[in-house]
């Protein structure tokens, strides 16, 4: 699962670290910057801190998502326990805060809105609120999720954060900067576990603004738990019996139950126009779906060169008025010089 954060954010991965948010606030003002939600994960810890999930259910060992996120279907009244490693790779001792927030899934993205709390956030607690670590050390914390007996059936989303807070002072403001890394939680409250399920619609193709063909399919989550879709596409039986690929998805598409979104996979600009057999294979955890269709890559239409534009005044009287004012000023200056000379001449007489 990738994803991203709808705040001032840059996404990172350190082991199982996958979310990083840098929130900048001006104390006494209402400045909150925003950034794209689906930045690509990297291997650099966020501002010198890292977070990693240490354990997962043996019954779900085949699902690679469980190595990175807390993903589980539970009955009402269940209590879950997970151990999480917090790392300080900065050059000094740090007091790392532990926070828990809710999350939503919208438009194919896993979204976090500041410190908003939902039901899952209220069910979740940790054994410490702050982890104090010397430089280049780590510590393990315990996260507990207690699902109430009367919990509503359905899936809840949240994040367990490790964050650093720094403050800088300017002549007019005190600026608070928060860097955070986090682990997602997907908790489905149900009496039975159901596997993820999704479908893929017909494959189509268009061109992006660089002219490269882009394959597209509509993914629909038909199951009862969220899916995080990544995958690849291949092309075969092209002009001259050519084949191409694989081409990878460039971002993770996250869908809650019942949601759908377009999954786009860019290919290569040099692909020949014409008929191809396209196959897209997407995966969420250990659940995969494949779709094969015949597509036609359109010819790239080049826009004809535009004729040179004739310069026109932005206002019909702008140029004449400018010239007139210039002439008036020139005449006034000349007249002033002549008058001064005449006065000097009279004085000498």
C-alpha cells in the first residue's frame, strides 16, 4: 500500500516506515500548507526518525501488507496487540511523540486530515506517549487496539505516528514544524474474515502530454475490506508481431469497499501506433486480478505550427496616448530650455 497524506507532506519508508508528514504552522496565524497525497515512498527515514511494525498474525503471513500495516478482520470485543520499533538516526537525543489519528480513503488515496480522530483512533492506545532516544538508538513500544463489544460492523482506518516537533522564531511569528512517520491500520469489524475482492474494467488507451501511450482500467472494490492496488501491464501482438513491457504502476490506488477509480499505467513514447493485445495484472496483498483486451494505440497528432502573432495594443488608444504624452513632454522640455536661454540673454544685455 502506498499512499499519501493531505497535509504538508513527503512520503518515506524506513523498513516498514511509509508515511511522512512535515506540518508547518505559524502560531497566531492560520497557515496550513498542502501537498500531493501520493508521493512515492523512498528508503530515507523522515527527518532522522523511523517506525517499523515488528509482528503480525501468523494466519496472515502470506499477505505482504501485514509486514507493513496493521490489517485485520476482528469480531466485536477483540483486543489486538502490536509491537512497533521507533528509531532515532539523528545526531542528537530526541523526544519522539507518539500520536494516533483517524484516516479516510477518497479518490483512490489514503488520506490523513491533521489530528482528526475517528472510532479506530479512540480504540487505539500505546504504552507511552513519548519515546526518549539517544542518537542512533531504537526502542519498542506496544500498541493496543480494543474493539468494543458494540462496535459498528465495517472497516475503520487510522495511523500510529512517531513525530518530532521543532520550533523556530522569526521577528513576527513562532513557527512550529512537525515531521512524522507512521504505520497505517485497517481494522475490519466483522464476524467472519472475507478476502479482498476487486474487478478490472475494459482496458483503454490514450496519450499523456508527452505523447506516451497510457493504459487505463477501472478498478472496483467488490469486497468488504480496503484494497491497495499496484501492478503492471504487458503488450503483445503489436505491429510487426512486436511485444513490450512490463510497465509498472507509478502509484498505489487505495479503494474502500464499494469504491472505484481509474488505474493508469504509462508506457513508452516510442510504441508504434496500431492494434495490440494489452494485459493488466493488479494485486492487493496476495489477491490478484488480470484483464486482457485488444486496444488500438492512436497515432500521435502533432499540432500545426501556429502563425506568428501580430503585436496588438492591449487597449486601442494605449499607443497613441503614449506617443502623444511623449511628444508633449519633449516639447515642454525644449520650451523650458529655450526660455532659460532667453532669460540669460536678457540678463547679459
